[in-house]
């Protein structure tokens, strides 16, 4: 069985387009990606190594970190992320809205905690990887 061929420009273009779409929060479903994460990661690394313009390299480095926000979600995690987006920004402290939000988030907290743990770990690894690529400060 052969490995599919990917055009780096197309992969990069599709990922940038996905990043440009408004998301419901920091946790994004990996099914939103047009290409496998490992392919996108490889393309971004190549581009970061080879691009000379500092502003473009900075954008690519940010995109590299953002790739960590895309997680493989279980059905329960997908529902939890959807519920979180419906809860909205926190209400004022002590308000009825804040109390209602706290109740609603409590129902999905365990699933959100699991996916946030994976997301934080992946972003930390990506940050370490970026230190090995050109343009580190």
C-alpha cells in the first residue's frame, strides 16, 4: 500500500484557510483539518526552516502552535466542546448567569479536562520543537 502524495503548498493553503475560519474556542476538532496533522506539521516545519521573511516565519510558527488545538475527540468530548461553546463567556461573579454556567459546565467538565490535558501537552511539545527550528528568540 503506497503513501499518498501531498503538495506542500496545497496543504499549507488548506490549513491557513482552516485557521481563518472562526472557531468556537481553543479546542478544535481534528476532523476540521483537510489533511492529517502529521502532514501539516511536516509542511509547517519545512516552511519555517526555509522561509526567509521574518513576518511570514512568525505567522508559520504561530500556526505550528495552533495545530495543537486540533484534537481527536471522542463523541463525549465533542459534545462537551459543543456545550462549552453554547455556555458563552463567563457571567459577572455572583450573578445568576454565572451560577447557571457553573452548573452547565459541571456536566461536561470531566471530558473537557481530558481533552485540555492532551491539548496543553501537545502545545508544550510543539513549543519545544519550535526552539529547534530557525527564528527562535
